[in-house]
């Protein structure tokens, strides 16, 4: 996958308490900020952002920003939507990502790197494939596309928006995108994109991540759609080092 590593990347993206299904054996379900054990309760591995493989992945911010946030998400996850854009019925969560972007990404202090963690059904896998195709073909439109994907999210899992046909329809409404070209790219590269998404999920699992959204900042793992203040404290601690 292509990575625009020079200067300020204004294209991209960025992520919440976790609504994890039992799609993966031993997964963790997050209830607020407290983990509810559903399997192995052993202590999570220690984390360090310097050990996370981020090369080639979508990101927003300056390539050499002093702080990196690694962010694992699933386009079918309502808590990911709550973190990124808000507006999830029944979830009284103020989205933290816009504030992170305004206060840290746009000021050159933070780079947010996005990892796929598809685990909520076939639509999750399809969205991860399109995610990679958009980043490769249209990095300048990636953030607008990602935002549109979360705004279009409906019921969790394979229950409505999120299959290839619905994403193709959405893509046709976004300026600068060729929906047919994207669909053809996904069809031609499905196996490779699936392998890449699985690798990104496995990268998170090395650090004890088994649900979305989840984040690593410095030596801290933040699970779920936490408030902006939680991210602010972690980022400021890294900037102070």
C-alpha cells in the first residue's frame, strides 16, 4: 500500500468503549471503560508504540510528528462511530477524534495511524478491503471517505449498510472518487487485502487488543471510546518526555 510520508498528510484518518462480539475466541467485551472477561483473564502484554508496525498504513498528521497513536477499528463497530463522528443512538458519547485532530494533529504534534480489525461479520471484511483500496488509489479523499462510511453505519453486523453494493453506492457520491475503479481494484486484490487486514488485526492482538476501538499511545493501551481528556493526558505525557 502506498504511504505519503512527506510533510503534513491532510488526507487521512483516524479513534471507544468496545462492543466486541465473540467472533474471536477469548475476545474481550468492553462495558464503559471496564473490561468484562469472556475468556482468558491473564494480564495483557506490555505495550510500546515503538514496537508497533505502522509502515504503509493510512495516517493523518505529519509523518515525523513526535507522538504516534495506533488505532484499531471496525467499520461495523458502533463505538468506533461514536469515537469518530458520534450520533449513535443509545450511546451518550462525545466523539474524541475531532478534538484530537484540532488540538494535536493539525498542530503537528500527533500522527494517527489506522489499523483494520474486522471481526463483526462479512461487512467488516468488505469494508476493510475498500479501506485499503481507497488509501491506495485516493489518499486525498481517504478522510472524507472514512467519515462518510461511519456516518452511513447502521445496525451492527451484516444487517444493512456495509456490503459491496452499498459501499459502491456511497463511493459514487463522494467527490473525486471513481466508484467503478475502486470496486474493480477490490475485486482484483481481495486476497491480498484480506491478508493485510488479518495481519493488522494480528498486530493488535500481540499487544492484547481483541476489540474495537483500541489505541496505543506511548506505553499505554486505551480501550474503547474514551473521552478526549483520556487521550489528552496520554498525549501530553508523551510530549513531556
